[in-house]
């Protein structure tokens, strides 16, 4: 797919850190885990910096994680199970509305259903309320529109295909992929719709890329911290606390090891048979709240380390390829966990 990429200087200019109050939309697979809910609540509780105009439900399908297992209804509930992208999107749509209610905010006209399937190999836009609304807001609104994206990037890529000119009107801040030092970009948001991610990297849209491991993975929270700072302080704080603590179980220990093996390809050369001889006997529980990294970048530049780099080429096998002649994106290599949670806790205590 070929795009008329804007000149590099204009892209770099739109990637300068923004001042003042921002126009923002959020694109989120809100029901997929427990972290999107934090990001949405935090953004909606930060009106001094973020004017959240709309929230879009993104598709997700996590059934492949449980292939071969006969899950009970309770296990499906705890896993936020979605058998296909349409089910994941619909569950996310209702979760977004629930968060507005918990925050005692009006959701009418602000929450939109997104794609019911992925762009995939067809390479064509997926029509949805979300994609159409994004095009409309980008074209008709004044100034840049910031898209805080924290799921499969299908809705945003579809909007770009529907009207390629919006790349001059929006800036996308996306949690997706892995650091360039990894052998593979393989990560849940990215791998669900690789063609959509390729559109994001190739279209010339101003992009702030926040990789998951080694960047957003710093954003962990403990049960004790949430009990002390959020439970009982507000309706949304109690909801978030109970949801996170419900995830602390024996499977988390297994998942933490699997996360390393799956996500950090190429960064570890210790053979598996050697590693297996060193089982982990104890664990201090915490939960990664990845998605707040997108909101954190937009609220305060001091909470992350970013710089302009050439946009990577995402190959079909999810490997990175690099070409210094490519247009720039802004790449995040670090986030400051303590500053970010400090602001989040302070605001959600009052929500």
C-alpha cells in the first residue's frame, strides 16, 4: 500500500510536545484487561489538560490464548474473554459507558462502537461509528486532534484509509509493539491486526510510539497500594481496585514468565532447559497498567523520555526493519512510574 507521506519537517513539527489544553479522543479495547479502565478514568479526570471529545471501542479477540482449554463462565469473566473481534468491541463499548457512570459523567454522544473485524489481508477500511467520527472530528475541528490509542489500531487505520488527509490533522499516541532492540515487535495490540499497524507506520501520520516491554512495563501497581490510595475513596477507585486484586492468582506467576518468553524475543540467550532448573518459588504481586502510558505522555513531558527516530518498517512476520530515510515518529524509551501513579492516584481519589 502506497501513501502520499507529508514532508518530514511538517511531521516533525506536529510531533513537537503540545502546550495548552488538548483535543483528545481515546481508542480503547476497554474490556480486554484492567489497564484501559485506569487510562480512561484518568483522562476524564484531567480536564485541565485533556478535553476528551470521544471514546471509541476497539476490537479484540483473546480466544487464541485459551485454545484447547474448556473455560468455565467464571474463568471467561476473569479472563475478559472475547471469542472474536466483534464480541471484544461490544464488551469494550459497554465497559466504557460503565466508567462514565462511575465517574458520574454523561456518555451520550461521546462513546462510539468501533470495528467488528480487523483490516487484515484485505487491506480495506472497516466502516464503523468510531472511524467515521474520527474522520469528522479531524476534518471539522480546529487544531490538532490527539488520539490516545491503547488496543488494536484498526479503528484509526480505517479512518486514515477512509480519508488519508487526516494524517495532517491528527497525532496518534499508541501503546503497541516491542522495543526496536527486540527481534520481534510481537505484542497483543499489534499482532491482532498487523496490516493496520503497517498503515500506521507507513502513512506518515504523526505517531508517538510507546513500546510495551521495557517502557510501559515499568507501570506496575500493587494490591496494597491500591487499597491504601483508591479503595473507598471514590466509586471508580473501588471498582478499579477490586478488578485488579481479582487478577492476583496462581496463574499470574505462570503468565509473568510466559510474558518474558513471548514478548522479549532476542533479548535472552539462556537456554530454556537451563532456565527450567531455576523455578520461581515466591512472587511479590503487582499488575502492569500499561495503557496509562499514553495518557501520561499527553499530560506531562517530564514523565517519559522520547525522541524523534525514523519510522520503522513492520514486516509481515512482525520483525522490525529500519531505513534512515523514512519519515519521523516519536519513540518512547522510558516512563517514570512514580510520577505517573502519583498524579493518577491524586485525581482518582477525588473522582
